[in-house]
C-alpha cells in the first residue's frame, strides 16, 4: 500500500489513476473480444472480398503521410530549447500520439467490419452496443497513456500531454484528409452515375459505385471518428492539466480525470440503453437513448466536482504540486514566501478590491498581483462545476440544433426537397440558407459560453482558459453519451433495413459530431494559455519593432491582426487543396464508372485511387503543420495568438455549416427518392442528388477536417511558442528567423505544385466513339414526329418540309412519363443483364 499512501499527488488521486487505468484496459479488452465473437452471415453480399483492400489502402495512405510529416516534426521538437530529457520526451510522445490515432482508426474500422452480415432483426439492438464499443475503445486509447504519464511525471505532465495530443491531432488530420477525396469519389460514382444517370439505389448490386461508397462510409464513421475522439480526449487532458494545475493545484488533475472517467462511464451506459421504441416513435427513442446517459454523466460530473473540490481557494492542495510558496516577484518582491503567511493579508485586501484596482495600472506585475487577488475571491468547486455544466448544456443544445438538419420529416429537409423541384441550384440554396442560420446559432453558443466563463473566472485569464478546457470536458461527456446516435447510420444504411429505422437514423450522427467539434474548439481556445503566458514572461527584445511584435497583444497590433489573417488563410488554403483533390478524384471515378457500365464489367476498379489520395492529401497537412512556423518566425511571436483564434473560429463556423448542409441535402434526396415531390427520375430528384454530392464533399473536406485542423493548429502553436520566443529574444539574427519562415513557405508551395500538377482524367471531347456516351446522356427515341402531309400544289418550286406536331401539355406529360418509365425500366433490366453476364464471365 505504500505505492498509494506515498504518492506525491495524494492517495485519492492515486486510487483514481488506478481505477481509470483498469477501466481503460477493460474497455480495450472488450473492444478486441466482442467484435470477433459476433454471429454473422459469412455468405452475405455485404462481405465484399475487395472491402479489406480498399480500407487498407486508405489507412496506408494516411499512415505514409503521418510518417512523412510526423518524423521531421519530431526532429524539430527535439531541436527546440530544453533539457535532453525534455526534448526526448516531447519527440517520443509526439510519435506515440501518431501511433494512437492510427491504432484508434484500425479499431474503429474493425467494429464496422464486425457489423457486416448481421441479421436484419438483430440490427436495432446492435446500435447502442456498436456505438459503445467504438467510443469506449477510442476514449480508452486516450485515457491509458494519460494515466501513465500523470502517474510518472506528476506536476511536469502538462507539456508531455500536449506533445502526445499534438501527435494524435496530426494523425486524425491525416486520416480525415485522406478520407475526404475518397468520399467525394465514392459519392460521385454511386450517386451521380449509378443513381442519377441509371436510377439505381446506392445499395443495388448493379450500382458499381456502391462498394466504394460503403467502404468510404465505414472508414469515416468508424476509423476517422475514433481518431477524432482520441485527438479531442488527449487534447482536453493536456490543456486541462497544463492550465488547471497552476491555478487549481492538485485539483487541476482531479477535474481532468473526473471528466474523462465520466465520459467513459457514459459511453458504457449506452450499451445497455434501448435505442428503439414503439412503432412511429423510433427517432424519439434514439435521441432519448443518448439524452439519458448525457444527463446522468453531466450531472454526475458536476456533483462530483462540487463535492470533491474545496469551497475555499486557500484550501486547495498547493503543497502536493510544489506551489506551497508564492514566488512571483509582483507578490513577494523576489523572495519566496509561504502561502499561509500572506493569505490573511490577501483576505483583508479582498474587502476593498476597488481600492487596489484603482491603485494599479496595466503593467505585467500589476496584472499578476490583481490575478492573485482574483483567484482568492472565487469559490473553486462552484466555478468548476458551473464550467462543466455549461459545456454539457452547450453540447446538448448543439445536438438539438444540428440534429434537426437531417430529420427527414423536419421543416428544413422538406423545404429543401420542395425547392429542389424548381432545380438543383435553388434546392441547394434552400439547404445552405437554413443550415447557415443553424451554424450561426451554434457559434453564438460558443461566444456565450466564453462570456459566462470570463465572468466566472473573476477576470483572471489563466483561470478562464482553464475553465474553457473544463467546459470541453463537459461537452465530451455528452458526445460519449450519444455513442448510439454516432453509429446508428452504420446499422441503418443497409438495403434490407426497415424504413422506420432508416428514417430514425437519418442525420442522427450530425448533432453529436457537431458537439464534438464544439468540444475541440473550446479545447483549442484553451491552448491560448501557454502561448500568452510565454509572451508575457518573455524578456524585452533588442529593438522597438521586435518588442512590439513580442508584447503588443492589443487589437491595434498589426502583428496580431496579421496572425488572425493567416489563421483564416490557413483554413481557406486547406479547404481549397482538399476541394481540388476531391474534384480530381471525383471526375476520375465518374469516368471510370461510366466506362465500366458501358463495357458491362462487374465492378469499377479505381486502381489509381490510393496514389491520387496520397498526392492530394500531403498539401493540407503540410500547410496546417507549417503555418505556425510561418506566423511565429515571419510575423513575430505576437502573431501566434491571432493565428490560433483565426483558425479556431473560421474552422468551427464553416465546419458546423458544412455538417448541417450535408445532412440536409442527403435527407432531402432520400425524401424525394421515396416518392414525394416528383419521386425518382424527376428534376427534383436529379437536383437533390447533385446537391447531396456537393454538400457531402463540403462536409468531408471542410466539416470533418475542421476538428483535427483546429486542434493541430492550437497544439502545435503551444508546442512551438517557446522556440519562437527564445529565438526572438536571444539576439538571433532576424534574417535567420525570416529564412526559417521562407523555407516553410517554399515547402508548402512545393507540395502545392506537386498536387496541382498531378495527372487527371481527360474530360475534353475526343475523336473516338467512347467520348459521346461518356460525356452525354443517351438520346431517347421520340414518338412525336409525324410525316407532314403532302399537299398538292401547282407551284413546282414549293418544297415539302416535315413538321413536328405539338400535343397538349396534359397528354404530352402523360405520354412522356409512360414512355420514359418504360424505356428506363427496359434500360435498367438490360444493364443488370450485362452486369450479370460480366460477373459470370469473370
């Protein structure tokens, strides 16, 4: 028992770390055993023999990018200032974080594979179980190394956890960036060619793009989602410990471990919650299955924080983390002084706070003195509990706001579907307009919670940023509690699934994924803490303009504004690179699928997909990783906070918008396809399918990438700020600093050129016979042409001209609809016969 009683952080924290470690190991073992024991139909058509090859190729592409970017970055971290042990630890944990993301993606895909071949009657019951397996497994991968690092490093665990989280964020970014072009290619192949041009369901075996769409969805819903969860959990642990311990002492560890444990338990509770109710109320039961664990987990975390943490600031355990003395020169005059000696004077000074405020200025020492008095005026357990509750309420509100965008019977979807009857452009406009308002409401929640937390923190910036990380913990608990909703579409998107289950699961994952994005945004905003702290504690520079670039953090600072502009530019450049890659792969997939259908092949082989994905994905990752270098060394250290704010706010706003728009247009196409507003083959259906592909591409390139992008920017900025400030204040030549920024720009431009000059499919009109059927619709035979009557005339110069007669609108529409339905049915039958003959020949 000496291991527990002699633990420097206290025996309660020792027991907590051991319990969470055992919980994480149990979740990992369960996630490895249960999928392998699932009873499946091994002869099911869903068990495609090429599925493993497609998923493996996508993971290999992401893994190669992780190595290309991660290894040089680990070397750069080793060269940053610090002791040899610190540098080795930073570099090693960055590589461990990279491996964690890849391992989480592999485990998430394994759960998706286990769901294939399940009997239709077993699928509804598997929704919460598959969700719990995926979420608990991802959280366990983040929690176990966090527990180990805190156990061994204790008070110095903060920087190490930030390095671990940085690696996990880069890993998640690489996985999402590689998934985005594949999603675009699969959607274009299955929906634009198979469904729009040939009126085949996405699950129809004759739709050659269906297998690619299925594998892309599995990689996104299982692998990439698990990597996102690991990135957010490790980031909130690192930022929470790094910022929480200096202001909340040992209780800074308690809040982080408490939040992560509550998230694990909430996800575990999901496994035993029924997610389907009586007929007609399936969607309400699905949402209730996530709401109940969310409320239980959120209330439990808030109550535990309120009861565990002391109610008086001076009762916090400062001695356990080496903060038993005041060491700030602004408070002690340079001589370390025990806290118990100054605390009576501080309490006396709090009775007349206004006098002290009026007697001080905005200098660094005066701000530190006022911050110390502000900390002693708070009630620690109350502010922490309120921050956790605010994060949970914000996540719940986001789930409600964004969850309604995909509801097939909701006003937003029905309005978009109706408007699509006038053409695809107006239908897309309707969807984008409605979801823009929803995204604005979610961003307003983010602004509101930061305002409330600034009041709770008594004006102390360090405490405010720590409370942002605690709010992110509350949001993560809500996301984990909606594990069933996150994985509902995995079970529901099957050809023989009950329509009621498909309607209930449509768009169910949009709300929880948006809440996860909000949790990531709160965490990334908390990463401002180490950046601002490093800038404030830096010595004065050698010249006026260098000193202003280092210490002038005001709205009038051009350095700060330049960093803000670079942050917005980062998001736009990453989005542009991904959209260009999606265009290339989508066009190639369309041409290949059309050619395969024309030639009667059994499958569409996108043989160059893996290489094209790797080439298109390098540029966005390199831009995200090197932009903090460009900002810090090119504009100055003062640009780093602006860069972080620009990336977080821009990525969060655009990401929420893309999530809502993609869910709305996808559901609108499904509504029209079910028979309303014109049904299959109508103008409305064609326009809605085009809008589905467009907004789906935006969702995969902007919405899904937004979370790892803002986490990567925030964490790498926090990791690099010490090196940037050090080179700015140790008489390093400014030309050397600018040279580093120029080299980073050259690398980004080189990657951009390599991606932009990649070969792409030829879409020009060719001379061969294959060009016309590939790039134009088949001409339908017209039955309305009649020979003109041969009038007798004496004038021999009069020519006989054939005239096309016009029928009435009603008869024309009825005749054309009958003719088109008959011809389309015959064409579909012929296509199926050709596909079957090709399969028999193979």
